[in-house]
C-alpha cells in the first residue's frame, strides 16, 4: 500500500489544473501574496485529510483478508473505474474536437480580483480529488504506529505538492527568470491539459484497479 500511496502522490503532482491555477495567480495582481495563500490552502487541506483519516482509523489498518479490507479493495476498484471513466471522457473530447471549444472556468476569469482567502480556497478547490481520495484510502490501510508508514505519508504530501513547491521556490529565488519560464510552462500545460489529464487518469485507474482488484479475484 505504501507503493500505491507514493505513486498516487506523483500522479497528483502532474494534474494540470492546480499548476495552471498557481501560475495564473502568480501573474495576477498581488500574485506573490496570493500564491502563498494558495499553497497554504492546498497544504492545510491535504494534511487535514490525512490527519482525519489517521484519527478515524486510529492508525490501525484492517486485518488482511478481513471484510473491511475487502470493502477497501472494492472502493479502490470503483475509484479506479471512475478515473478510467474520466480519462476516457477526456479522450473522447479530444477526438471530437470539443476541448478547444470549451470556455475557461470562472475562477480563471477572476484571478485578478482574488484576495488571500479566495486564493486559499482555490488551493482547496483545485485538489485532484479522485487521487486525493485514493491517497486517503491508502493511508487508512497503513499502520499509523509504524515509522515507515509515517515517512511514506509525509512523502505522499510532499510528492503531491512537489510541482507547486518547485514553482514557488523558483519564483522566489529567480523572480525575473521564472516569469518567462512559468509563462511558457502555463502555455504548454493549457495546450496539452486534456491529454495530460487523460493519461494521468488512465495510468492511475489501471494501477489502482490492478493493485486492488487482484486480491478480490485471487
């Protein structure tokens, strides 16, 4: 389960929308302050989800082959199917050419008017929720008293936030150079958003289904 948690963290970092949101906020009025709030909102939300999961389970994973363990496997498989469905939906949108015709969501049109609280709220809103749910369920299946498990949980949070943290540090250390680089990155992500989301969802879906479906049929 630790391996699955880390893979989910990596895939969460590759989700396009949070990265686009961060760059757009950085380019907006009061961008430096607002990106601080965005990153804080993202981290507080992610850490809170992990903490609530650990408190809810008491740090005690369900016994192997127990009914609870099987229920978790079923939930994982359903979540994997949801991710496959989301990826396939993106694939069909690309095939039909409807992706380019979509309007930008409202939050993209309002980034210049955002303050600290709305920026923090955007950090919560743009969490890749299916993957965060997969991470939370993976945490529920870990031994909270194990140092290895605790390290894996910290790594999950850091991996899921790694793209945002990298841009944040880069923009602070190299403000002039980073502006042009992040603008190019934003243009690339927005041009390939649907394809990236398609493959992130497909890879995550297949991985989760294979990893958790096998114990159900074995």
